[in-house]
C-alpha cells in the first residue's frame, strides 16, 4: 500500500498509465506485426488486439477517479476521508474513514460503521480455461457491493483481502463466511 498520496496523486498516476499503455500497445503491435510478416503467421496479430482493452481499462480507472474527486469536493468530504490506504486501480479507495466505491458511474462514500455485513463468494470455472476468483460482498446503504479480492486470471486492478481490513475498521460487521460456486452451478441457477 502506498502511503501519503492524495487523490490528485492517484489521478496523475491513472493519467500517466493511459499514456504508458498506449505506448505499450503500439510497441507490442509493431513487434507482432514484424513477427507475423517474417514467419507468415498473421493470426499472431490478434494477440495485439488484447492491449487496446487494457488501455480502455486505464481510461475507465481515470474516469472513476475524476468522478470520486468531483463527488468528494461537491459534497465537502475531501478533507473528511482521512488518508488513502489503498486504491485498487479501478473503482474504489480505502481511506482512514471511508470505503469510496464507484458503482454504475455513481459514487458511494461508505463509512465503515455503515457496513452491516460481509460475505465471501468463491467461483471456480472448470471449463477449457480453468480459473478461480474470490469476491467480497459488502452490505451497506441498503445495497450489495461486490468486489473482486482474488483471481488466478490477469485483471487490471490491484487486489486486497478486504475481509481483514474491513473487520479491523469495524469489528461489529457480521461475517457470513464463504459461498462457493462453480460456473456450472451458477449457470443452472439462472
């Protein structure tokens, strides 16, 4: 966890990430184009199509930080959040006094004492591309916020075991344990 950074520092980091990912995309695509030309495997260029999605992730992260900052300034909360303990590089901050999350382009500043319950959900996909993911469900403000906390797949965000962090912030949070699902079970329950 980076300490002593302000929201403007994270905004600058997110903005520079966009430039970095654009340059990386151009370089990787150029290398793949050269390899494809030399060995006549043009389908290798499809690998280069993954990078633009990473650029879009970075643009989304920057947009989320701008939304958070605007919300905090407009609601006079910028000086009340305390220090920023963690940013997942996507859609939420953990601060001294708040969990601040963007959900469907709406900002939710949640005081830790507003969290009534948490539960952990595990998903195992055993298909062609086996992967495992863990999510934490945070019940606050009459809503359920679902946050990725672990994944064996590549994801465009930092992951943290939120259960321990949240319980340290508010020991009165009810913890409901694990709900484990395979993708087949989830598909059958729809």
